């Protein structure tokens, strides 16, 4: 639900929900001011306990989002290394498998770069993954031809091993891109923060305090929620997974091959 929203709309939605709950709490507090004196202390205790619980939930969600973000970065570097190793070993293959494999690996790297800018689970992402799997099958068929012609040669065997690692690394990366913080956790964060801030606004208003503390708390919680949500949107937003390793690898592929082939 939240993952499909554009970044600006997501920020506005969170701000409206949080500020709206604060406003509701302030309005209720104004109506109850002076009429519920015996309840002030119990409500304050409940408010403090609820704020502590919400703080724990927010910290838990942020930790989950950061962990998934770091996993995506690691998987991207791992896949980049796997493609780079496969490209280098493809240069040692005999012709015409060598030239065909090198060209397919360039196209495959272009697709992986495109995957870094498409929303996981979207039709565009599924199309990119399908195109990549097609190239994987073509590369595997060429590797099989190379092994058939030289079953005891070292170069084709090393190339097949790196190609298998490259295919596996793409699967791991796609899984990492789609491994998001559960929606139920995000909803719990938003609902819990809204309820806690509404009670805070009500409590401070009953005490006759100003609106500045409530407003600052609402802004801070909104920013924390936005960071948590943005970390879980790896291909768009403010905090994205950098794909510089892939672009640098692709640029190196435009240079003349280092090996002349078998």
C-alpha cells in the first residue's frame, strides 16, 4: 500500500495523518479542560507509557528497514562482482562463443542497471527480470557448446562456474529488493504514533500548555516515519541503493577485452 505511493504523496499523507491526529487531540483537550481534573494524572501515566511503546515500535521498524537496505547494497555488489568475473572469464573462451558471450553479458549488465531504477514487483521490473533470464539461458547454451567442444579444457569449466554464480546472485538480489518491511508493521507504526500524539495533544491542552511541543513532536515523528518508509523503497525516493558499481562495470566493458581468447 505505502510502497506504491509516490514519494511526495507519501510524505504529505504521513504529515496529514500525524498532524490530523494531533489536531484532534488538541480539540478534545480544549473541550475537556477544567472538567476532568481527577483524570489528569492517570491520563498522564497512560500517555507516557504509550509514548514509550510507540518509540519502541518506531525503533523496531527503523531497524528492520536499515537491515534490509544494507542487505540490498551487499547483494548489488555481490552481483556486480559475479558479472565482472564472468565477463573476464568469457574472454578466455574460443570463438565464436567468446564474442557472442561478451555481447550478451553487456546486454545483461544493462538490464541489471535498469532493474536498479524500477519499482520491485512492478510490471516493468518483471519484464526486466524476464529479459535477464532469457539472456541467462542464451549464455548457458553457449557455455554448454563450449564444453561440448572442449570437455577437458579449464577455461570453459571456470566460465561455467562463474556463470552459475552470476545467475544465483541475480536471484538473491531480486529477492532482497522485494524483501520489504511487512505492511502490518508499518501500519502499526502509523496508527500507534497517531494515537500517542493525539493523547499527547489532549493531555498538554488540558494542562494549558502551548501547541509548540505537540507540533515539534508531530514533525519529528513524521520525519522518522518517512525515513523508515524511504529506506524500504530502494529504487526511488531520497534514500536509494546506489548502483554505481554496476555502471562502472558496464563502462569498463566498452574497453578492449584484456584477453584475446582461446
